[in-house]
C-alpha cells in the first residue's frame, strides 16, 4: 500500500476514534442527565452550596461560604499552604456588584 | 485538479518514507508532542467538565445565603435577624441553616455536619423514592437501588445519615453507632440510619446529617443562633435587588447570591485551567524550541537529500509542501493521539495523573466520575495552543531547507 | 539549441572573498550532438554546466534556450523548464537511500503529478532498458557502483528530456564501466538527444561519440580546442 | 484580565499572526526597495527566495486569521457566564469598548489577507513577477491593520473584569433598546429585509453568471459581492437568525455557530467569507488582464474566482432558504416589536 494511503487511513482512524469518543461524550451526557438532576435535587434539598472536592481543610470545603477564621487566606491572592490551593483560590468575587 | 492531488500524494509518500528513515528522532519528537497535547488536553477536559458539572449541580443551591460578619469574620447568625429580612418586599421565605465542621481525629478527616431543612416541596414531582432500609438485611436496598436512600427529612434525635465517603473511611454502615465528642467533652453515640448514595459523592461525600437538637448539643450553640439563613425570592429577577436591601437593612449581614457562587466556580476553574496552561507553557516553549532546532538543524544527509530533490527537478515550492506535510503529519498525529489519550485519562481512568494534586492532603476524597463535556471550543483552543506554535516555529527553517541550491548535488563529491 | 552570451557568474559579490567562476563565456551548443566541457578542476566546468542546465542563474549575460530568453526567469519557471528539458547525471549516483530503486527513478516526476500507474510503467520500462528490471524493488544501498550509476541514468530519463547533462560521469567508474557509459551516450545520440558532459577523462573526450569539445580554463573558453 | 485557556489561545494566535506578518512585511519592504528582475546579483536571488518565505508566511497567517476569527467568537461566547447579564458573544463583546472593533477588524483583515493571496497566486503565474510591487504594497497596507487588531484584542482581553454588568443579546439585539447599530439592524422589519436579500442576491448571482460567461461586468460583480456580503450579514441579524432560532425576537449573529444549532453558522459564514474573498479577488485581478505575461492565464483565474464566488453565494442562499423553509417560525404578518 502507498504510504499516503496509509497516512490518510490512520488519520481517518484517529479522527474516527475521536468522533467516537465525542459521541460517547454526548451519549453519556444525556445518560447522566437524570443522575445530574438527582444530584441537583439533593443539593436543593440539603441547601448545599459547594462541591465536595477539596476536603483537606475546613475552609476549603465550602469555598463559597468562606470560613474566615483560618490562617493564610485573608488576602484573596495569598498563597495557599494547602496543596489544593494550587487548584482553587479563596473566593474572590463574593461581593455584590 | 487530479494532477494536483496526485502530486500531493507523491509528496506525502516521499515525506513518510523520509520520516521513517529517521525513525528514532521523529518518534521522539512525536512522543514529546503527544505528551504536551495530552497534558494540556487533560487539564482542559478536567477543568471544563468540573466547571460544567458544578454549574449543573449547583443550579439547585439556595438563591441567597445570608451570613453574619463580625470584624470581618464569619459569626453565628442571630435568629432575631430573620424577621426583618422576612419583612423585605420580594422575599418569599427565610429558612435557617445549621451546619458546621467536625474534625475526626481517628481518621484525620473533616466532616460537614448539617441539619437538613425540610425538603423542597415540588408538587409536580412527588415521586421521590423513599426506601426504608431493613437493618437486618444489608442487601435489601440493592434490589432497585435508588440514587438516594434518603428522603430529605431530618433524622430523629440520636440518629444520623452519613455520606458515602464517611461510611467508606470509618467502615461503618446502617445500624452502626458513631461516637462524637461534644464541645463540653461529652461523648455522644449516634446511630447511623442511612447513607447517601455513592453516585452523589461529588456533593455529599463528607456529609453527616444530624437532628437539630443533637447539633446544638454537639457544638453548644444556643437556641437564639443559627449558622446562617437562606432567603428565597418571589421573582428570580429580583435576587440582586433583594440582596442589596438585606445588606442595607442589616449592615453586618453578608448575602451570597447563587449566581455569584456559580460565576465564582466558573472563574476558579477558568483561572486554574489558565494557570496550568501558563505553567505548561514553559513546556510548550521548550518543545517549540526543540522543534525549531530539529527543523533548522538539518543533518548533512537531509541537506544532501533536499539538494538531490532540487537537482532532479523539484521546485522550492515542492520542498516547502513536503515540509508542510511533514509538519502536518507530525502535528495531526500528535494532536489526535494526545486528545484521545487525554479523553481516556480524564473520563475513563478518573484523571489518574491529576488525582494526587487534586487530592492534596485530603483524608476524605470523594470518588466520582466526571460526565464528559467536550466541545469544539476546547478542541480549537487546544489546536491553537499546540499545533499553531509548532507550525510557526518550523516555517523559517522549512524555507531555509527548501532554498538549498540545487547544484549542491553537483558539487557534492565525497560520499 | 542553447546559447550563452557573455555569461558571468560571480560568487560572494561585494565581499572580500568575491571571485568570478565564469568570466564572459560565449557558447553555442548544438542540437543532437555530444558536447564535452573539458578543463582542470576549478576551471568553472560545473558552474557553467549548472547555468546551462538552468540550475542557477548567471550574474550577468544572457542564456537562451531554443531562442527563448531564460536568463531572468523566476526559479519556479526555470525549474519547470529544467525538469521537462534536462536530465541530470551526476558524478555521484546521488540516489536517495532508504527508498527503493523504483521510487528513486520516479522521483523527478513527482511534482508533475502524473498518474502513478503510468509513471510506474514508464519507470519499469526505463529500468528494463538498462537491464535493471530485477532491481526495481531493492533498496539503493544494495546496488553496486555500476548499477547505481545506471539507476541514476534511468532517473535522468524519466521525464523524457531532450538534453542530457552529465557531470564527470566516469569519475568513479572503472574503465569497463566507463566504456559501458559511453555506449549509453551513443544510444542517447541515436535517439536524437543532445548530450552535454563535463569531464577531464580522455576516455570520454577522445571517444568517437563526442562531437564537440569545449576547453575551459579559469572561467574562460580557450580559443583553440586541444 | 481573566486567565482562561481560550483567551490565552486567542492572544497567542494574534501575537503570532502579527509577528509573522511584520516579519513578512519587513522583507516585503526590502523587496520593494531592491527589486531588479533583470539583475542576476546575489541580492536579487536572495530576494526572489524571500518571496517564497513571504507567501508561505502569508498563507499561514490567512489560515490563522480564519481560525482565529471563529475562535474569537467562540471565546466571547464561552465567557458569557462570567459577566452578569451577558448570555452570549453579543454581550461579552460589549464588556468593553474594544470587543466589537476587534471583531470588525478581524473580518476586514481576513478579507484583506485573502485578497493578498489571490494577488500572490496571480503573480506566481507570470514569468516576470508582474505584480510584485503591487503585491508588496498591499502587504504594507495589510500589516498595520493586523497589528492594530492585535493591540485592540489585547486591550479587549486584558481589560476584561469578570462580573461586569453588560447587556446580553437579549437586550442588545432587540429593538427595545433603540441605541446602537446592532439594534437598529435588528429593528429592520424582517420581511422587507428578506425581500431585499433575495433581490440583491438574484442580481448578484445573475451578474456573476454574466461575468463568468461573457467575461464582462467583472467590476460590477466585485462591487456587488461586497455589497452582498454586507446585505447578507444584515439579513442574518435581522431576519435569517429568527428562522434559525425559531424565535421572533432573538436577533443574534453569533449564537448560530453554537452547538445548539448544529454549527450551521460555520457553514453559512464560511460560504459568505469565501464568496466575498473570491468575488472581490476576481475584481482585484481585472486591471492586470493586459499584462503581457499574465494575459494567457489571468482570464482563466478570474473566471474560476468568479465561478467559485457565485457558487458559494448560491449555496449560501440555498442553505438560508432551506433554513427558512424548514423553520417552524412563520412571519405571516409584520411583527411590531
């Protein structure tokens, strides 16, 4: 087989695979819809405000509720001593417009 | 048109065989390139999905949360404040919330202890599943496992409902007792009467739902205080205005609007995604320099090859096309494989590479699988961040290579 | 067929290392003849050949091909003329390693975008003519010196050029192979092609096949043929 | 500033584009200064080689410009949630005064880069570089625009502050808000606009067909193709978008490139941009028909460009008509907003 045919074939394969994954994405998106709706319902019932992503310290748990009694985070741009600080910041935009 | 296509195919044929002749070098480049795309794509997929997930899930969170601030610090909210807020026009309802954190020294984890308010009444959907769990039969609930074995009602005194993460960490389940140390040193043994489902871990992993009286006993909070209050507004478009009125009326109050929370999460993950990319841009830059170097530092063999091509009748434009295809092959393959691998990494293996960073020092980390949200915007952004710099870095070296004099082939005497 | 008028070629113009490889050469190369450019090394043979073969442009003077002025044509047109008119045989076989003999032969035709099947037939036919049909699929590295030379001749002929240009073709060949090469040149002539060879090998310029000998020294033509 | 991957990508693209163009323009000026086709000097040979570099660079810039135009709109759209009241690109572009000018310049630069490539292609067909000076003058004209675009884009993105109250497409492009060009276009009655669109399109297409077949009226067609571009954009805002969104009040030219509408906008805009570049390109080449070295070829090139332009406009019209016919929205009476 010619190299160019192989090239286009492999390109098509990769694009096809990607398309397959994107289909998977949109498929699981609709599949997850009820699941998401139920999670949202739980959030609504329990009046939750935040994701349970960062549980290492108290003040990282409910980011939007900013528990201010904690060191190292009074300034919104202060460096975090907790590793999750590299992923989130103490909340910035919580003040009314 | 056909000669043009045929010509491109010839050029591609030749380009591939010339790439294959320098296998090690080119596979190294391809692997490095794929790695760069993979890291950037994983970051983008992860942050984007979590952003979207947060946006969808937190759609149900309270419209306005009002806290009390004393000296710039979060303080308990006096029940007396509730009536003045209720009196504000446009306010539909004000509910108090009782919640806090509890540090478990046994497993060194922080739990969120929460007193559930009454469930939101949705007359149109009363179909919420309530499963009474028989403590003697641990598999009773598996028959038709609902997402939540919990109907939203506050647990009775002496009982708790725990999040799945707590259950996992403490290795306890329904029917077990969990000891808590109250503020005054008293030990309270609370009975677990239910767990929140594993699927909801992203929001509920560390929750412990308790009865209001137990909560006050545990933390020593007097009856005239609550943690904060939730305000519901009659007309959703007036949320901002109502929040402003609350702030005006109660100077020490700090209203937090749902939209702000959502926007903030959006910003956080945007910022973090951007941060990651800025950090990785050093890697991208290093790669671009590497690509530049590889493209401009033609070996004697490569120069000779191009000289021969030009001597036998290839034009500068043809050589540029050849180099274009070379770049296109490398970058398209790297782009596609990087994106595909990143997708698998983030959505099938649960971001195994990122987990340590995300987890940080958390003792209690939720198990969750992200719902994939991938759109054209992310893919185009990735393309711009990876393929474009690579391509640009190779233009000038390409042109240099393509303008090698054809008579170098003639002047070449020794082998 | 090819006419050079007062052609000069200066390298590194304006810098201290400036030197002129060709100094005002007037030359006519007639059709269907075998012309040899003869001269010691450094006499400007190869430079002249590359100007004649449209590979490079003179610094001054005019070059005419079939009465068409081609001196100041842009490279892309020059290349187009070159690949259709000239076939090049180099001192070294100059084959590209790692691809098959057949692909090497087809290489000059790639930019023309001919259909692959017809091109392949043409290439195989050319290889057959020079007794190389058995080697079509083999890699270039496996060829002997004489075979490599013949492959490069087939490659020079793939676009059916009118003029064959050979630069010191016998420099790396033994006597037997050199004679074999001159036989091939003889065939070219019989087919009505024009052949231009640079050489300082008596075996070439004394051959009965050769019609004209041009002497070159220090970038100028020597008036009296030796 | 908002640190977002897509914003970084945008800025990166525009800096790279500007840099490449300036680089090319620098050599363009060298060529303008020292070009002498009759010389065989090394300088001339070097300059001739540089032309390859410049056209390669320009083709990349052109591609980049097209992609970044869409990326820009994408970004503006994706940033919507960060701003109070902004729901799509129409709102975020209004976050500060640099949004819309950047977009307009992007469109202009795309067209200019396309025209340059057309000129370059024609020039490459002539054996004596007949258009070389014009080509590099045009390059010198295009370069500052791209630089200005980059500057504006930087100001736009760097000047963004999240949580700024901005208008969204709901108020900006609805006729309630009677200020601004956007709303004035939107306020145009849909039906007459559609009529105008179809009539001008008919005129354009027939003029194009005439120009293609009879090789006359090329200038008229070039002018019409530009006019048609403007009319089409207008029609998209004031009428066509209504049919695509199936809402009688949603006038937004950006939302149609979103996933929700099957990315139909891409196809529409690609055809439209393609149509205007090829159409104007054919007009651009017309004055050079009599250049000796181009005479035998230029007619063909112009014809091809005209044909391409006509076909793209025709396809655009067909697509628009399909959208209108398959839409469940019926404007049977004049909606008074």
